[in-house]
């Protein structure tokens, strides 16, 4: 599996599985003398850990981060920053009864086709548990990109929460859309052609488990607009509108970066589903009693979206230092 690294200059490499000993991340390319504390990293991790928000997985993980290298006396040293989070509440026994079945909506079919082996314990490497490592790295990236500020939220969250109680009784799940906005954007970030900032953000967002797309500014609705309506006019104080979502020709304009990311319904549902086993025999897939899953993965996604956005912007900032004398 050769695709665990993300970024050009500010890079992250994550490791670990859902039911392994733990998960972690190595951040390379972070400049020295950036002030960052363990508590600042922990604050970000607390936003996504399971068992805290209503209607999320009851799995109890404190997600206590350990700093293994790269930070000394509260500052980065320029060396690789290694962060580790130990798994504490994994119960692999629940997966024994279904380990030889193809799980509808899950990764075990494609992983088995590609690698010939699959860690069925909670989804292994394909589990959203891996995103805790991204959030830990994102905490450092957020400090580096200041004064740019990132905020993400679930759209129509009241409606989703009102539906979830009944959906959980039915053994079903639901998706959601996360809207992200970056303020105080530095102009000139991103490169034309193959390093366009929206392309890098799209790659980052679509790497998040359960994400299904991305749109910037007016997004898909712009296909039904006139050019005279969609063009953002220039004023002395800035652009009059922001249909472009803060990025033109792959480069930031200084307007807020605005994009939306849809997340599919959680694949793990309690309703019985038709499937086959690894020998091709017809079976009925039922998640084992006592399994723990989020009925709406979008609820814990905002901080992950923020973290991946920060990592992209940190990388773009470093790359921008090479763009002109």
C-alpha cells in the first residue's frame, strides 16, 4: 500500500489500523520554531473522538496524543514530527462472524481484489479511525497558516438530528453535507495547471472516508447561471460577490475560500442486507450485535475537513515561497 503520504513540502504520512495497537502520523517539512503545545493538539482531537457527541459511535476512545519527536520546549525543531494515538476500546470479536462476507458499501471487496488480504477488524486501514491522525497533524497546520481561519459545519444539522432517532430505530443511517469556509485568506496561494488549489483541496477532501464530492463557491448551480451573473466584479475593497469560492485559475484571490463536501450515509446499518460470501454463496449480512458505528458520519466530519484544509494551505504557503524573488 503505497499511498499513505499527502502533500508536497508540508507532508503527512499516517499509519495504523482501527483495531491495531494505535494510529499515528509523521509530519515532515514543518518549519522550525513554530510554537505548538500538546494541549493544542489534544483540543482538536477532542472535537472528533467517538462517544462524545449524541448519535455517534459509543466506542470510548480518549484519543490521548503522544509526541514522539520533532517538538522540543513547545516548539517544532524542523525534524519530522511524530504523533501517536493508542487504541484503547477495540473489540475485534464482533467481526469474527462476518469476516468471510462481502459487506455492502464497505471496502473489503475492493481491498481483497487489489491486495488479496483485508484486515476485517473494524475495517482496518479503511476505517475512519485513521482520520484522528489527520486531525492531530491539522492542529499543527492550523497554527502555521495563521491568520487564516478555517471553520466547517454540518448543514441542516437540526433536520439531521430530528431524523436520526427514528432512523436508528429502523436500523438505518443518513448522510450529510459539510460546508467549509476559510477567512483572512492570503492572496496568491496555489499554482496553475496541476497544482491548482481547488484540485489539491479536492484531493484532500475526497481522501476522507465516506466523502462523495466537492463544490466551490456556486458549485454545480453555476452550470445554470449566465456569465454576466456568475462573474465576480472587482471593487476597491475587494470582489463584489464570491461565486468563484475564493479561487481563480487555481490561485487564491483573497476572498473567503468556500466549498461544500457531501458525505454518504454510514454503510454499517442494522437492517439485514443481501450479499454473498467469498465463495459466491448467497448470504444475508447483519452487523453483529454490539457493533458500534456512527449513524451519520457527517456529524464528526467538520474537524476532519478543517484539518485537511489546513494541511493543504500549509503546503501551499511553503510552495509559494518558491514562486518569485
